[in-house]
C-alpha cells in the first residue's frame, strides 16, 4: 500500500504558486466572504486567508452578519465584481437559510468565480472546456497525477453526488477516460458496485462508511470526507485502518485531500489574476 501524501503535494503546489506570484506586477487578490459565524466556516476562511498571504497574494476576509439580507449580499457581490483590483471572489458555504446560495453563486462574475460554482463554469466543465474547476475534485486529480495514475479504461466509483464534490469529480474522471459510476444515498447494494472500483472516491460525508469489504484489493482509494470526532480527532469517510490493508493507494485524513483543496484555490486565484492582468 502506498500512502498519497496530500500535505507534501499541496506544499509543492503552494511553492509553485509562490514563484508564479513573484513574477506578477500586481499580486492576485482573493476576497473571501463569510456570512455569519458558523464555527467550521470561520476556521476554513481563516485558513484560506492565511495561506493566501503566505504565498504573497492579497487576501481580504469580508465578514458579514448572519442577518444580512439577500439583496444586500447581492449588492456587495456586484461591488466586488466591479472592483478591478479583485481577481477572485469566494463565498463560504453554507449560507444562512434565508439566502439562496444559487442566486448568490449566479451573481458572481464567472471570471472571478475561483470556486467554479457559477452555472457558466459548471457548464463549461461539463462541456469539456473547463475554466475554473471546483477545488476539491481538481485537487483529487492532482493527487492522482502525483502517482502517475492512468485513469483510462479504469472503473471509477464516486460515492456522493453533490454539486461541489461528487458531480464534478465524476466529470473529471470521465474526461480522463475512466468508466464512471456515481453512487449516492439511494443506491442499492452499493458494495457490489464499489468493489468493482479501480479508483474509489468517498465523498458521502459519513465517517468510516467505507470499510475493507467495500474495496477491491489494490484499488486507489481517495477519501474526501472530513469529520471532527467527539475526541477532537479528524477522520474521513474511509475506515483507514481496515482499508489501508488492502488498498493499492490511499489518502489519509487529515493530510490527504484537505490540503489539496486550499492549494487548488490558490492555483485558481492565480489563474483568475493571470487572466485579468
Ligand atoms: P453533501 O452532504 O452535499 O453530499 C453527500 C452525498 O453523499 C450526497 O449526494 C448523498 O446522496 C451521498 N450519501 C450520503 N450518505 C450516503 C451513503 N450512506 N451511501 C452512499 N452515498 C451517500 O456533502 P459534500 O459537500 O459533497 O461533502 C462530502 C464530504 O466531503 C463531507 O464529509 C465534507 O465535509 C467533505 N468535504 C471535504 C472537503 C475537503 O477539502 N477535504 C471539501 C468539501 C467537502
């Protein structure tokens, strides 16, 4: 079994971004919008902000109250769209219930949509003409590339069908000529399907859902899940102890997909700035 070290690969990508930023006349500027004080979102936005600064980017963390109206938030986004100095806009999800995330995503200038959630960017990805690709699945592809994994002709199974992970993940694997199956909460006899997977991506949001009996020996297992357990430790959707005994490759949690998501956000922000300058 080979461990895929996301922390190390993310650091390498971060170093490459740092070098590219140094060559630009104007540093890329990312604005992260945090609405409310959801505790996980506070931590995520703080990490994104700090990592941007570490690579020499300009980062603004715009904190807005949970009570902000949808119209006021839309007007903030319109302002950010107009600001020439702002290259990337990221709205931290989830948003408070009275605000439509779809309407907000739709309002972001698609050329500043570094998360790749705007319908135009979603459409381009699914047409095979990607502009901004959602950070987590793009980061997973970087991990597969880091082990020179050739997806062509392989069976890939993605567990989860969300717009931010499962669906774009399946699309990216399809574009690499894998034969892709998406499983979800209504899938029947799921282990029969997952056991056919040469590449198994777990993004169900259920701690330790994937145990060794779900996995084909030698498979490449990518764990997207991230959960804080009652003892404070982080864990994934994959039962690492049992699955690592039969997998060919596996990503740990923490230190697998998580760091890649932030590294990819930096890459997308750099791409936005290079397109704008
Ligand atoms: P989500 O809740 O939007 O989607 C979960 C999907 O899993 C759904 O499509 C659902 O049908 C499916 N599912 C749920 N239970 C299932 C089951 N028992 N069997 C099969 N399918 C099942 O979640 P999401 O936003 O896609 O995130 C998934 C996980 O990935 C979460 O743990 C989240 O915290 C994590 N995540 C990690 C990163 C990262 O950077 N590592 C980024 C985004 C999300």
